[in-house]
């Protein structure tokens, strides 16, 4: 029986995130160009697989079978896999899991994982109505639960009531992530600072959320290379970054079946993390740097709990005490996260992977000292699905 190959991430790149006039193909070409510059040893002919992540590409590009068009626009000729995946906000993180399996099985050698969305097209307000189609239409959408701010507001209210989480603790997440994103040239809010006073007086979106509790509506693209250990060594002289373990779980419609007694608890996320930790041979204590799905400030607070970075119910205090900062116990969202960088659904997971790859290779903008193990996490829908990928500079 052939020995399983080891999958690595070599590098990657992103487009500028924000409100763009560029098409999805323009932004994908920007991301792929940045990726090419990041991996000088990569040649288009080396890439035998393409996994493209997007939820809105069919709607906003008038191309339903988008993956072959993406391959054409990027000048590659996939021979092992060419497919589009749609798991909404966790699209390219899911694609990385699929790419890992294809590489480890020997089906593919070098896979380009990329993702994009253009959410400000045709008009920004339409993205709200589009969200009504991303969940169980008979249950969640009918209850108004498919629009993210009201649903995550309920999560915040449950967490505040059950665990005593405060508005100021949520503010600490936003202020920290904006500080991380300040020097990120591709962040939607790059160059924008935020202090606690500004956070507290921001206009209300839905109580207790103010404007800076919510990630923006974003256009953007990202791209990474997942390949075998042997091909990675041929492409770069940087430290190799291995994909150590993955986990993905899903539950049913939110209004029909929440897997806990309170919206403040996400056992389906904990299960995804536990699966990934077991596969990686690691625990939460081993994670030096993380990228979590901070679509709202309360999300990051719950996520650091379910990932095991702190005890359940202590996420607010953990974040407010500085443990998510670059010199903290578990630096989190070190490029600015969704709050500062933006969230073009299918592009986010690969954007997170770029940051973790750079962190573990010692070349990130907000570098964590001696980082050896990193983690990315996405949720999708109204918290229905959770995807976790763990990376390390050491193979299993």
C-alpha cells in the first residue's frame, strides 16, 4: 500500500478587499498574481488542480460553471480536479480540506485553492436579500434568522445574560482587530484606527451591536497553493508549513434545531475543533496563533471558548485582558480578521491561510514570536457549519 503523502501550504496572496469596481475575475487575477510573487518557484504548468470557492459567482458573473472559466483566466490547465465549491463563509477553508485529501491520497500534486465574492453588486442592499436564500428557507428565513446581525445579536444577548459578557469586552475585540488591520494594505479598513471611546459611541445596528461590532460587506479574492511535501521543497526554501489536521461539522436549520440549550454555546464548533486537534496530534495549548471567524465581535468571544483557548463563559474577559494580542497567550486575527479586513465569503478561509502560513514562516506583518502551530476557523450560514484547519512547521 502506497504511503500517504504529506500536504503543505506553500504561500498565497489576496486582492485588495473593499468596495471594488473590479469583476470577480479581475480580483482573482490580482490574488493569483500576488500568490505568484509570493512563490517565485511556482509555474502555471506545475498546477494540476483547481478548487474555486464562491457562493455568489453564478449570480454576479453570469457564469454557473465558473471553475473552468477561472482556470482559463488564470492560465492553468487542471488535470486532476477542477471544481467550484460553495459552503458560503467557509468556502475556501472547505476547499483547503478537499485539496489536502486529494494531495495526501496522491490524486493531485499541486492544487490552487482560490475564492472570491463581489457582494456590492448589483447593489449593496441586495446582499441582505441574498442572505435569505443561504439557509433553510422554510424555517430560518421565514423567522428572519438568515440576516446575520439580528441572529448574532441574539447570540450576544444570550452570552451576556448567561456569562456576564459586557459591551466593553466586545469592544476590546473590535479595537484589537482594527489595530491588527491598520498596517494591512489589503484590508478594507487598512489605515483606520479605532479606540474604545469611538467604539462605544458608534451608531447602533441592533442592540447591543454598534457599527464596529459587525464586519463589512466586501468584495475580494484570495489564493493559496496546497501541494505535496516533495513539490513544496522544490518551490521554496522557506520553512515548510504542513496541514496537520482538519475538522468540519454541521447542524440543521437554526430555528428547527440548535444543538444546545442556549445560543451562547456552540457545541458543534467544539466538535469540529476536537476532531481537528485529534487529527493534528495537538491541543489548544499548542496553538501559537489563530484566525477565527469574527463576523461579529461576539463571534470571536464564543470562538476562543469553543476552541479551548479559555474556559467556557470567559471569552469576554480573555479577549479584554489582551490574550488575543500579538504578545498574548493566543494571538487571534493578526491581520485584522473579518472586522477590519472584510468578508467576501468564499475568499475568507484562504485569506486566513495566507496569514497563518506567513506567521509560521516568520514573515507576517504582525509577527507572533516563534510561532510553530496555527489554526484557521470559519463558520457559515447562521452558525450552522464550522470548519477548522490546523497548520504546523513540523509534520505529524
